[in-house]
């Protein structure tokens, strides 16, 4: 059989190779756009963090994974936030915002008073102690007022949480908040109360 005899199926029609190149180019463009969108989403809108410890028990447990948003206009009372403090802690903290700038916090008879009114905290397993545990130092004299640009945070496990009641943590800068917790990722997609 001579080499000049090429069947019609084996022949490349004019323009067919340029269509393949165009299709490959479009696929690469879509893929790169998707990667860019995912990178922006996970950099600015949605991040993940793991819970390490029991300071937020029973709301959050050690080993759970959380989805948080870095888009946080201002922290609000009751928000569960991830904080990277500049005060000696090397790992981010997961805490609940109790007071924001200007709020007065008082601890009386196992209750948190916010601006003179007892807080409703159905997520708590026990009363709130003035200090998280006897070995934790605190020079706070209650009531305290939250300074501008700061928040007062506490763990839901009030007897075992290193939080704003402790000198080492204190009032935390709003700028140190990495994000607000939206939901649990593991166990899968459980809401946060």
C-alpha cells in the first residue's frame, strides 16, 4: 500500500487543529479563573480553623473544625471569634465576645452583668467565676469598662478558660480578630449556637 493513500478518517481537515487549540485555551482560561476565585474566597471570605482545647465546651469541642469569615465589620456581643493576640499566645484563641468598646462588665454571684444587666447565657454549663481558676492571676477589679478598639472575651467553659479575666489575655484588640465563626465543618455543617 503506498504512503500517499491516507483514508479520509485519518486526514486532518483545515481549521480542525485550531479548534482544538481554541478549546484548550478556553479550558485553561476557565480553570485559571476558578482557581483565582477559590483563592480569593479562601483568603478573604472563608477560612478554616481547628479547636484545640476545652475552653469553649460545651459549644465547641476539642478537635472540631470551624469555618469562619474574615469579613467582619465589627465584632458583636455573642459572636464566637478566632483571635491571634499579640500578648504571648502562640496559637489563635477561640472565644465568645462578651463586651465591646464602652461596655461595662461585672461578675457578680456567678453571673456576667453587661452594662448592669445580667446576661442570658443558655450555652453555659456552669456559673461564671471571677477568675478562670485559682492559679490564674488577675488584677482586674470589677466592674471594668472595655477600652476603645478592644473586646472582652470569655470561653463558654468558664471554669477552664484562659480569657479576658486573665492578665495574660486581657482586653484584646479588635485588629487581632482573624474572623467570626460561621459553622462547624467537622462534625459536618453543624450550626453554632
